[in-house]
């Protein structure tokens, strides 16, 4: 069964450093997403991406965040200057197309900012 | 009012029990409704989509009441492996791909 994959599984970084989280969505999916979950809290939407453009973003997704699809398979989330409060689990997800389609989640990257 | 509200639990039940979870959502324009399951420190996994007519998948039954903006999940004959957090999830509105998650209801099934 096709899966969303994410690397690395755990990233430790110093405050102020840039990090790039990587995702490989399911191959025939057209919509891609990033969500985050701070420990003990609910899953929160960050951004959705379609046709090489951001289609929707949340208030959390400020100028420190960016997304990119650098090639036909990878989808990345960059945080330019990490803060302590960016420590969280970051989940990538993908869906086929329509609003009602299921979003399938990757295993997540645990980001720890020291 | 929270966008998606759930009782956090935990629900502690014996194997074989029937347990029901409820959820309410605030945006009447939401069009898609789901139950996801999340094990500790793992990704959310789709349990089932929820349709207006109600739907069943084995031991799991989901119901949607659009008028009351209420979603339910019933688990029959609970197994130890059902122990997890159950997330009620809706989309933002009829044009939004954003999923809005509830905080989850924790289920513990004991032998």
C-alpha cells in the first residue's frame, strides 16, 4: 500500500538555525499538506499546496515558514530561524484531489529546538 | 466555541464493551467529516469517513447529524488493540482542504 514518507524522523537544532523537513507524498496525489502537533496538544493545519502554489495557510504559517516541491517527488517545509516554540511533531499529508478526499499522513518528523 | 470539541476522556472499558464517542463542530459549512485514530507519538490514521446516512465498518459505526453539528463513533466488542486516541476531524468549509482536528478522546481497553 502506498505511503507518505518523511525524513528525518527526529531533528535536533539550535534556536535560530534553519531546518528543512522532507516528505515524499503518495505518487498519484495532487494536494500536499503540512500539519504540526505540539506535545500534548491537537494537530494543527499549517499549509496546503497544489500545482506548485500555496492554496491555503494558517496564521501559524508566517514568514519564517516556506514550502517547496523541488522535484517531482519531494515536498519540503523550511523553517528559516527556529524558535523554541517550533518544537513539535510535523506531519506531511497528501490527498488525491477533491475537498472530500482522505488525507493520508506520514509518520512525522519530531523537531526539537534547543 | 471551539471549532471541534470532544470529551478528552479517558474512557476506561473492559474488553468486549461497547463505547461511544461524541463530537461537535462549529462551522455549518464543513462538508467532510472523519474519525482518525492516533497511537501515542504516531501519525493520525484514518479510521473512517462519516456520511450523513451513517456508515459502518465492522465493529465501528459513525453517525453525522448536520442539523445539530454532531458526529458520533460507536465501537462494539472493544479489543485491547482499540486503545488509542480517537480524533474527530472536519474540513474547514466547502472550499477548504484544511482539516480541523479535535483534541481527541483517549480510549483504554483493559483485559
